[in-house]
């Protein structure tokens, strides 16, 4: 083997130095951040979101226009807020009217569940919405007039039989449905879905929440609808009899929301639940309501109940720790007395202009729904009505014990079946929703703007915060024979930075302008992963594109460090935001900074992302229109079905990605509609036949809609492509590279 001589080595070094010196310099401050910048980035967004959560309380007032001139005027003035609440908990399905409850009797047994000298208890069910029937118990007083009709809601982990006195688990004084019936109330006790763990390690409630959330529905809304269907029956059958709702724990939540959205409920009693909701991101994810804290804390919900009576029973609530793993980690705790007092005080302040002042009573007790709370609730419904003494005698349950598990499984199936029906209908809903004018390209682009605004404002969630100056900092971090890499950090919002690696080809001259490809990693990835190491999914595609002469920039996206980033979604959702509410401003800042570089062609900045980077390729260029094209690799599919189907083997419903679900995409923007927001800019999909993200047929189904828009309607030949290749979840780097060269008008190096 011939050893190179000293002169040759000297010449090679000189040429390398000259090439490096020929590169234009970055006009930035030095980057001095030490340690893991990705961790620094995620921590900053976390602080930012916690601050936004805290500030949301003071911001809510701008959404309310309360008129205190009369009770009627007040109710009318808050009606838009009531409608907003109904929308975000998914009250969209028409309830079914019925003349009477159906007794749950068969040839094998009677509906009669129990009976004493004072009450009769029957197992019943009733139509609620769609083809969903609710199930529970009917308790009626014997030998006396009914003083009120009541929906009594136990905690989700309690059986209706327990609060009715038919099952073990509660002492007589806590059997609040039984006590109200014995005091002269007709009582319906609906069954709520419990938090028992499914085989998939998800709770039953989270399992149903996931698919419903994607379709603009909510388990909370489903259970409110089941309760309001009873209210419909009560008011239709006994128009002059007052109606109340009462609940403990999760039942308290459903009682609070039910009374807030329905003015026909005369009084509500909420036990073991009422609190500030600023830490809702730590509560079970089935309580996650997109945009809740934008307008509503529990005090604001109480103000929707006014001028009707609300009894807040600050008693012991259910307590549990949900460890996570496959589902979302959470905790259920008893609200602290100080927090409950403060939230009640806020509710009273919000309604203090009403005369006479509404009843918002705080009962401070230890045991839930004791004599004081139930007595005040009953008096609010029927002044002078007295709470009867508790009956300590046991009530034999006349129905088989096996009924409870079977009944719960049937109810799970009914709710899931309804959501799956919504999923099947969703393509038609979206087709009716997304209707840009395709009669000309100019009209298409103009009409598309309203959909882009809706996508950003109401699906992704837009921060109105002022963007900070770039304050660009950089340092050289990587180099090869053909390029040099620089770590770059930019400021975005207070505590929020954008971070990535800019790669400049060594032959880049200061006087020329080149196209840029922004290259995006996937889940748990880093910019370094797509530059070096030949990762099995990325194959150094940012570096390989730089070798072809492109400038590349590889951003660090938020989806890294498992629960650390997934809880960011939990913190963002209540204020009507998402992970991409932070990612989009980061990308906009990156693009805006790139456009200040003299060697960047501002009209030729492209986006190319794989996996979670492919998700980014669908969402970010839909909003950041400075991206001149987008390539979605190893992600494009029938996204709504993947998130909502309980049948599709590729579905996220049973997976650990609890942050992946996005509110109401089923009614608005699937991937075809997102691609419509990218149009008329070039768009490409890179798809391996053996990619476990989805099946080829679902990818093809969704892509066909995109191709029809580009080539069938807009006549944009060659701007919309898909490359199918014989491979797995990976960058293929063949058709996509050709696509970049062609549409960025860049010669192959």
C-alpha cells in the first residue's frame, strides 16, 4: 500500500481549508448552552405552558358578557358560553325522546331489584342518543307524593346498586340515592363507565375517551347525554315537578356539567369534585376537554348554573393513582378545603351582580352527601321538603349479581359502537365541511385561507403571544469532507426556543443562493440522528441531501423524553392548544431566520419529515406557507381511522401514545384535507409496503383524494406524487430526492 507523501497531504489540507474559508460566515452570537439542548427545549416549553395555564384564569373574562339586569337577561347573556361548553364536551347527537323507561325484565327474571315499605327499586334502561340506550336503576317512593325528580350519579367506580342500598360497600348514611327516594324523590341512577383496567392496560374510561375525542365527542358528553335524556322524560311527563342532579366523584363531574348546559335542572349538588381545574392535566385523561380552561373553571361552570341553586359538598372524594405505562398517568385526589373555598368564592364573585343573589352554598363535611348536603339540596328543589331519617335495614337484591359485569360490558359496547358509527360517517362529514372553490387556482387559494385559519385556530390552537427577536446563537458541531454543521438556537416565546443543526455544503459561495431542505426526525429523535450514524430509519438523509448540494436544517421537535413531552399535550389541551401550537411557531421562526441568510433562496425552502416528522409534514406546512413543498415519509395514512378505530390493527386506541389524539379531526381535517391546505404547493408521500404505520390500502385510499384535488380538480400535473417502495418504516431517498431536485430546481451534485 502506497503511503501518501507530505506534499499531497499538505495540498489536501490546503484545499480543505480553502473550501472551509470560502463558506459564508454565520452572523450570530456564540452558542453557550451546555448539556442536552433538547432537554432544555422541552423544559422551557413546559414552563411556558404552566404559565399559560396559570394565566388562563385571568383571561377568561374576555369570553363572557354577563348581563345582570335580571335573571332572564343573565341567562340569555351567558347562552353563547353554554353552547360553547356543550360543543367542547361533544353534545352533538340528538337525544331520543321516549314515553317511559323500559323495565329490564326477561322471561328469566323480573326488573324488580329491591323493595322496602318506603321505596321500590327496579332495573331499567332508556334511549339516550343515536342507538345508545342508557342503563341504571329507578327508585320510587311508595305511598306518598313525589316531591322532586332526581338524577343521582355515583362515582364511576361505584355501582348504582351501592348508592341504592342493594349492594355492599356503603353504609346506609352514604346511600344517597336511597335516602332521596325515602325522602319522597323519584330517582334515576345511571351506570357510569368505570376505570377498571382493560387487557390493553388502559382504563375503560380512557379507552372510550380516545376514539370519541378524535371524532368531536367525549365520554363526559356521552354520560351527560344519558342523564339529560332522563331530564327530557322528567320534564315532559311531570312538567311541574322540580328536577335535580346530584353526584359524587365522577358523578359530581357529570352533575356539574349537566346542570351547566341544561337550564331545566332546578338544583345541583356536587360532592367530592368541585375544585380549581388548573391541575386538570394531572387528572385522568378522560377528563381532558379541549379548550375547557379557555372559558371555564368550575367557578365559571357554577356561573352557568346561576341563578339556579348549586350545593357544593366539600367532602372526601374518590382517591386513586393511575401509574400510566400504556395509558396516561394520573391521580384522583380529594380537593383541598382551601382550594374549594377559593373556587366557590370565585363563583360567587362572578355572579355577585345578580339580584336576588343565586344560591351557591358550600357544605364543609367529611363524609360525602350527608344530612346537611342532601338536606340543602332537597330544600332547594322543594322548599320545606324534609330529608327523611336513614333506614338502616338492608335491602335484599333480587337480581343476579352477575348482572353488574354483564351490564357494564354491554354499556361499553354500546358507546364504542356509536363512536365507530361516527367514524364510518366521518368521511361524509369532512366532505361536507371542506369545500374550497376549485373553479380556478386563484379562487382555490383565496377560499382555502378560511380553512387554514380554522385549522390553526380551532384544531391545532394558535398562541397569540408576540414572537421574540431571533437572538440567534450558533457553534460549529459537525463536519465532513463535503459539508459543515452548526448548532443553532433561536428565541421564540419567553422560555421557548427553537433548536436545530444547519448544514452548509463546503462549496457554498457567499454570492450564491441555494435551496434549503428542512429535515425532520421522528418520535424520540434528535437532529444528530438524521445526520450521522446511519440510523435504520433515517439513513443520514439530512447529510446526504447536503452532499447533493442542498443546504439543510434539522430542527429538534418536542416529541422526545416520553411522558415529559406527552404531558405537554395534557397541559396544552385545556387552553385550546396542542404540541403543534408550540412546534408551528418554532418552525415559523426557523424559516424566518433562514430567509435572513444571504445564501438562502427564500422561495425554495422545503420540508421533508419521517414518522412523527411526517406528522409534522402534514401540519406545519399547512400553516407555515413559507415552505414551498412538503414530503411526508412513513406516516401518511387514513389518520382519523388510525386514531379512532377499535377494529383497525394499526390503531392508536390501544397504544401508549396517549398524546396523539387531536380534538375533532374526524369532522374537520384528515390527511387529505391537510394536504389540501398545502396545495397548490408540491406534495409527496414516501411509503414502504411493510411500514407498520398503516396498510397500503388505507394509504392509497387517503392519497387518492389528494391526487384528485391536485390533478383532477386543480389540473396541477406533476405536483402530487407517491412513491411506493419495497421496504419498512424508513427513508428510501430515491423518488423523494428526485422530487426535491425537480421542484427546487437544483442540479444534482
